[in-house]
C-alpha cells in the first residue's frame, strides 16, 4: 500500500493523476497534498435548513425547499421542449424547470408526493423558479433525509472544469486527501494557547473547514485557522525585530551638534508642531541605543515629514556620517533635493542629486565625493542602489513612499555600510492600524498627526457634470486672485470601454473656456518624455502658467504653494487613497484651498461613499480605515508586493480583535521566552524554524 505524506506530489492522490495534477499546478498552484488541504472553500451551501417558498429571492445561493408536487407538464417541441412542475408549501408555489433529461425526470415526479428540492432560485418573467433542481422523495419516517450539511464551494476555473474539477470535483479530491493524510496533520499551537483562546485542534479545524457537520463546527474551524494565520505573521515579524536588535548593531548618534542646532535656531522655515517634536525625540532615542533603527514615519500630505527627515540627516552629519534619501520617481527626488537645498541654503552642507538622468560627468564627481566623505547628503531614485554608488560612512537611509520599492531594492541600500545604517521609511499614504500591525509589525511607528501652523484645512466640494459652468466660474475667480489650478484626468486618450472625460478632449474644452493671452495652460501626462514633463512642471511652478491639466503623474512630488484649487474629473473612478493624495497637492500655502470632485450623475453605492467621505473629512487615517473596509487589504497600495499579506482566511477589516489578541500573545511570549526555548513553546519553535527557510531578507522593513 502506498504511503502518503503532506509533501506527496498531488498527481499521486487517488482521482488526480498526471493530467489533473498538471492543471491543478497551473491553475491553483497546488503542487502537494499540503497545498490542496490549504485550498479552502470560499463559501458554503447551507443544507442544514429548509427555506420557505416566500423567502426565495434570485440573489440567494442554492437552497433546500420541502413541498408537495401539485402539477407537471411537458411544454414545447424538440429543441424548445421543457418540463415544468409546480411545488407548493404553506407559503406559496414555485416552478421547477428541466430542459434536459425531460422524459427521465418526468417519470420520477409523482403528483401529490412530497419532495426535498435543492437548487439555485432564478427569476423569469417576474416569477421565481428553480432550474434543474436535485430531487429526493421525502419520507417522514426516516430520521436523516436530504443532505443535511454545509456543503463547501470552491473557486474553480474554466480550465479546471474541463477536467471535471468544478466544486464537486474539488470536493471529491479534498475528501480523498483528508482520508489519506488527516493523521499526518500536526498541531502548531501549544496546548496553553488552545485553552486560553478556546481554540479547537488543528486536525479538527482542517477537517471542519472542508466538511463542516454544522454551523458551530465551521465557526470553530474558521476561528482557529484565522488565529493561527495572524499569530504566525506576528511571530515572524516580532521575532525578526528581536533578531535585528540582537544581531544588527547600529551607529550611535550620541551628540546633537552644530548642523542640527544651527538649522533649528536659524534656518527652520516655521515652528515645529508638537507632533514633529515628538517624532524627532523618538528618533533621537532610537539612534542612541547602539541598535539599528527601523522606523516608519506616517504623516499626511503636507504634515512636514521632509523637515523631520532633514533634521535626522543633520543629526547623522553631526555624528560623522553621511545620509541619503531615496524616492520612487525623478520628480519626487528633484522635489526633495530642491526643498532640502532651499531649507539649508548655500554652504551649509554638501547635497547632490543622483537619478537616471544625471550626466556621466556629474555622476563621476558624486561617486568621488561619496567615497571620500565630502558629500553629506545624497538624494536620488533607484540609482542610489547601483553597485557603483559607494558611501564612505552611510549612517542614515531615508526611503520615501517605501511601498513603491521591492524588498530586494531596499536591502541593497542597507548593505552600503559595514554597520547597517539607521532606516527611516516615510509614507504619505496613511495606513490603517490593523494593516500597519500586519505589514509593518516589525517596525517602530511614528505618526505626524498635526498640520503645520497657519495651514487651513482644504474645503472639498462634490459637483455633478451639470454643474460644470459653476466650476469654470470658480476657477476664473481664483485665477483672478493670482492663484493656480490643477485639473486631473484619469485617462489620456478616449477609451471605448470607459465613458470618461479624457484628457485630450478636456484640454480642448479648457482652451476654449480659458483662451490665450489671458490664460496659460501646462499639460503633463505619463506619455511625455521626462524633459518635456519637467519643462511643463517648471512653467507651472514658476507661475508662468495658471492651469495645469494632468493625469495622475502629479499625485506625488509637486509642491506649488500658490496652487489653491484641485479639480478631479471623473472622481468616482479614483480610489479613496488616490483622491486623498491628489487633494494633498493643494493647501500648501497660507491661502484657503479647495478640492472639487467632478462626477457623472450615476454613482455606484461605493463611489457615493468615497465622495461623501472626501467631502466630510481631511483626516487621512479616517479615510484609510474606510478605504480598507471598501476595498479589502489586498488592494491597498503596497500590500501585494510585501509578501506578508498572503492571507487565506483572515480579513483585516473584520478580524481586528483576533489580530490584536494574536499580537498581544506573541509580545507576552517574547517577553518571557525570547528564544522560544521553554518546553511549552517547543511546538512554536519547531513550526517557526520549519517555515523560516532563510531570514536573509527578513531584516529589512
């Protein structure tokens, strides 16, 4: 007899074989018995109850009904022939329809007999019917009738269905795999955790997630597996954090010197907010401990993250180190370079910009200055991580909008010094707390939750297409006051599928409404060459043009304090986080700024919630929580490539309580048993070591 284990290749399972094995690998990434067991149902058909006929609606899944057959007839000829039967219960009558196997089914249908009917309700000509239902004669003397279970439903694909691997086919092979290896499934959580959180065993949970005998068993299985999923994510993140503090020594910034103090006293363009002061204090403490700092700095658009980053870089310089800031786009890198230069002035510190466009001659000078230590701050894009870029003593690496960089890219930056540099990652995309705990659980998090003094909250207005003239009038009013306006479109060219006001048509309308020589317009989109884009941006920044018509390329990295109006066309097509980012391009000066959300008259329920949220609040964290509820974590920027959020069951929107419990338990365990060396944590250590093939990249935030 063949011996099967969880690591057995899937083709050896009874009922699979080489061909089905191939399609399971290609379509579902199911390579082994373990992979199949981990392929969970996405919903269940409830056969534990009978529905009344009056409860049936077309949006219900397959249901069970108990009723008496009152009539049957065959209608139509040849191809259009069908069998129509009527079933009655004490609440109404429903039609049952068959288009195939008509003669055979008709013989089964005994008038006046009571049947258990199972199928998906449909609506046709205003009437509810069930096409091709399963039938079973009801016998009141039998205790168990029908199929009184919760039946699992699995996602399938057209390719899988060609190999009879629809839901029923997958159910069969799941039953086969569980029969073969159920006793191989080992417990991963210690007994004390199971008891503390009232969790069922892993073997039981796996059986019940696929074939629950009742709703209570299913609930227990889902609760157990969700806890386990979130628990081991937290164990991995917090273990890596612990390893980093033990393993990665950090440079000690033990003095606040000339650069920091002079900047603070003489050059700071505005008073720091309490939030900025708090964050600087947290960073100061981090950099004195002799352990590599790994801190995430969250702050809304315009909250003053760059000033904080600059002051940290000056701290590094005061302690004999160099600093760098890496941004995802050339525009953003240039923006950082210019604002840092403007803030520190000439002769205060040596600063250079390195991007893909940097000329070979300039590059050579930068490389030399970096290597001999005369260059203090390097600002740049991915160009910073090239092997040819060698620092003399890199003490602080700042990564902006870090979700746009892959883990390996960031890793190269950390290796630029023999003692890993302190790391500050910044994001202007507010991250919901649950997501932050899961994605960045191994980082210390700082939040700037105040806007600089003198900044007025942006007023947001939602207008429909029919109110366009009002919008044009408002633009003219603001331009007459000497202000500038952004107009953002979702597309460049007309799309047959999307009826959007595309940019090219928009430019024509705006050019007619705002003619030369009274008005000048800049046009920026992704299809322009970088030099053309830069030229148009610069014209707007210098105030030579009053209107910038653009696609979302201006979402990040344009800072024009004089721009006071942001108009977003087809705003219903944008996600909340993108709308919030775009709105943050205005409101950077002392004047009142506005964001106008233009939309069509027909809005989906979700689009309505998004636009109402934008009008109601400027708080990025509140917006991010609503965004998480609307979209789910998989669609939030940056989570796909993180590799952490490969959640099979847990849902960060609804399982916050489980996440908090799991995280708190992991923290408690590491406080008392940091190396998981006690007997009671032996299981955790075994499972953790098995899962962790390598931690070479896990020291990176």
